[in-house]
C-alpha cells in the first residue's frame, strides 16, 4: 500500500476523516489548504503549450487554467464524498438545487421525458413540471411507492431519467432502490436518487444499481447550518460529462465553503449516529403521546416503508414528521412553546430545527392545494439535532402539556 493510500478503509467513519485525501498535503498541513484563487499561472509558454495539448488532444490532466474549471480544495472534497458513496467521482455545486438543475439541463433536451415521484422536494418538482416544460421536456409525476405506476409512466425511447428521493420530504417514504435501478436499466433510462435525508452513513444507492446520487451538502454533510453546497456522485464517465457542462453553466463552489464542508464531513459518522438515535427516541415518544395524531418515521413499525428501510438502510435518519391533534393555530402554539429547537427551514445541522410546513415551505399555496399534496395544517417536520435525547423529549412533553 502506498503512502498516499495507506489509510484506505471501507468504514464510513474512517473515510469521513481520510477518504481519498493525500497523506502529504502542501506545507505538511494536516488539513486540506484553502486555495483561494480565481486563476492559475504557467511558468512559460512551453508549459502552457503542454497543458493545452493535454487538455484538447491527449486526454486531459490535473491542471486547470481558470477557477471555473477546477480548484484543488474543491477537488479534494469531491474525492472524499465519492469515496463515502462508493462512486468513481463527484462534483460539487453551490447548492443542492444547483446540482439538480445542472444535471437535468445537461442530460435533457426537447422531446425527452422524466418520471418523478410525488413526495419529493417541492422546488425539484416545480423545476421539472414547470421550468423544463417551457423547453419541451415533459414530466410525469407518479405516487411514491407505486411500482406499477412508475413502470407504466416510462415512455419507450423518450424517458431519459427516473428521479426520486429516499427518504422523501416530508413523509420519509423509502424508494425501493433495487427496483428503481432495474426499471431504469430495463428501459434505457438513467436513475437518480436524492439521498440527502439518508447520508452515505445510512444508505449508499450506487450499491443498489442507481446511476447518480445527489445530496444537498448544505444539510448533513456540512452539518453545521453555515454553508450552501450540493453534490452529484456517480460513474466517472458521467461525472466527466457533467464537469464539462458545469464549467459552461458556472455552478461552482467557493473554496472556503468547500473547506468548511470538508471539516463538517470529518464528523459525519459521529453526528449521524446521534441524529439516528435521537430521532428514533423522539419518534417513539411522540407515537405514544395522546396529543399526537400520527408520526412518520422509517424506524417505526407503523411507517408504510419500515420493512424496506430495514432492508436497505443502516439507520433511519434525523427527521421526524408528525401531526399534532390540533388545528392550525394550536399547532403553531405548540411550536412556540418549544425551548430547544429553532423555528427554521432546512435540516441536518447539529441544532434541532422545527417547522410547520403549512406556515413555511407551503405557505404561499392555497389550502386546498396544500391538502392535495398531503400538507395538513397540523403537520410538523422536526429535524432532530444532536442534543441530549431526553432533553428533547422533556421539551416536547412540556410543550404538549
């Protein structure tokens, strides 16, 4: 084993700290340095000529000439995330939505078709159903978990992509990754999973045959509610094609944000272990409480996809969704009485965050539109942090009482 790879490991906790990192970094630094530059120099025109010939005629190389095409700090983090997911390569973007939209714009052209599941991130849905339609790309939305509807929606020679999440937002539905991958291969369509809620600690979709995995790295990968980033992981040839278009579209990550992301990833396995344990405890407490109408959490036997989650996940995540036995105002009052979680969007950070989707993420929609999407007035999404589980439960108890 070489000096560069002697810490190679299949264990997620080791990969999170050392995965794909050079043993000897510039100046002997332990951490990956921030290369804060917008452009790169050449010693002389001979070096420039060699670079240009490698780039255009001889199959590339590691060098770049301009910051939009690459950065050493960013590339180090990409390599680490690829190792965590078991992929050949990864690409960082400035946000999760930038990652999704860049991939879709790269893969699709007028006349092609997408199949999308209904219980997914609202802005992904809106981009596919609304924005892409203006450019001649059609989207069919199918119920999450309905394999027959998913297969029936595929149009021969037109369906380019099957796109879903697992777990989904907000009901934490679980996609049958093996089934989705098999459908894609049988019909010549690519498959892509948004695995943000799972993280590579709890789930690795590539191992089930999925073609592309996406994360909003803003969430669990970064873990501290202090940066925006997105990432796509997959086979090297697919990542190379996306990289070329990223340089054209301009969706690049600042090297300082990449450095912070790398720092966050080093504690990913520890944090997710605590998120999993806390969310399981909170979900079990809420399900037994008389003032809670229903709880959605894959770690509960009552969840419709519990058996599937047990089969393909190593943990059930840090988000618990539930309905309070109250109306809109009563649910808001319950949230206001909580002392630990912040009322905020997002998830995946060390701090617990809570929101009432009807009042935040879906507020601008009419009430009947919200209900049609399953967003009730008394629905609550609790992104459980890494605080002490008993403190979180005690806080819920006093707010409910």
